[in-house]
C-alpha cells in the first residue's frame, strides 16, 4: 500500500458526518461488523426504553432516568465514530485506495438520508399509535403518570400507602399548576401523602 498524501491523510483523520448521523450504518457498510453490531444493539435499547412506558413495561420516571443514561452513552459513541470512524475503517485494511474509500462513503450518505426519513416516519407512527388512547382520554395519562410515580416511590418504601400517596399526588398537581401557589407540606398530613405531593407538584 502506497503512503498517503497529506490530503488523503487529512481525509482519513477527518470528521465523518456519515459516521455521526448513522454510526452503525457507516460501520456495517465498511465491514466493521462487530463494532457495528454493538452500537446497533445500543441504538435498539435506546429506542426500546423510549417507548417502554407506553407498553407498561417500566414507569415513565424510570424510562427518563435510564433513557438519559443510554442516550448519553449512544451520543458519545456517535461522536467517537464521527472523529475516529474513517481511521478505524482505513486501518482495518479493507480498502486499497482512499479513492475507493471515498466512493463508498457516498453510499453511506444516501443510506443515512433514507434511514433518517424512515426513522422519522416510524417514530411518528409509533408515537401516534401509543399516544392515541391518551389523546382521546387525557385522564388515562394522568393515571399512568400517577401509577408510575407510586411504583417508583414504593421501591424506596415498601409500606407506602397508595391512597394517601395518590391523594397527595393529586393535590401536588393542583398546586403545581397554580404558579401563585408554592409547594407546601401540611404538618398534619402523613409522610405518604407528602411523598405523593412532592411527585405531583413536580409533574
């Protein structure tokens, strides 16, 4: 293999938009199957967590917590692939010339555009599908949020009284919607009520 020219070396070590917008697509097309499979798995996990609350698998609060962590890791990997992706592919030895490598990246760009369009369509359809019952019946969403809050609070206190918690939660929502009302804890209320109030007020 001939030494790289300064321009070719700059390209190999340069930023890859294909790697940024479609990290695992970029890697699959460039035959980096093992790394691509790991990033694809994380991508699927990120999207699963996003819709899991609508399927009743985990609470919305848990989805937010885990989703933020997974999203941060996935975003970090896309940045890394954007920076180092071309160099990783080139060093793997599957291309004999930079010209061949550059030609393949045009395919990456086209597939990324197609992928982004498809993901937007699928995301809209899934969101509408899961959200439809709650759009027609907003109270169902309130109940789901309250149940999710209760389950999360109960993980820290197994003796939590659901009725007291829900009463506090509802009052917390009422006070939270009134910008003139500050969060307050009534002394003669139980700690379960206050726990629910705290969750409701933050919604």
